């Protein structure tokens, strides 16, 4: 049986664009209008960034991730109880961009 891909499903933003809306039936014979569109519930890529006293390079590292072409990602920053400004920098980024999740250990895990 030949699988039919409807051209109407291919119209619109690609699934990796920021806030992409895709049909849950993409690649099937159903029409896009048969189903409501939705925002992808889980990011396509998860990026882990372990940090400890990283204030010197942290802004540059996070900005580098945010400037990538791929926008369907989450950035998980894990802070190993930094004693410098790492915490405030990470919290500021997490408030500014919902794709960033920040976790701070209460003590250094060595």
C-alpha cells in the first residue's frame, strides 16, 4: 500500500522553527484541517550544561546556544553550588527564555 503525503500538511513553518505548529497527522492521508494544530510538547533536543563558578564564560556560552538555527530545544543548566555570580546569571537567562531550565545543587557534589 502506497503512503500518501498530503501537500497541505507540508505548508507552514517547519517543526524546528521557534514555536512551530505541526499537525499530529503529518505524513498520513488525513487533512490538516481534520485535526487541531499544536505546539510540540517536548523539545526536539535537550542540551545539558554543567557549571561551577562559571561567571567568566557563562553568558557567552548560553548566548551561543540561543543563537543556533535550531530553536526547538531546551537548555538544562546544572549548577554545582557555585560561589560566584553564576546563580544570578542563570536565573536571569531562565526568566528571559522559557527554553532554559536552571537547577542548582545546595552543596558541591565533588
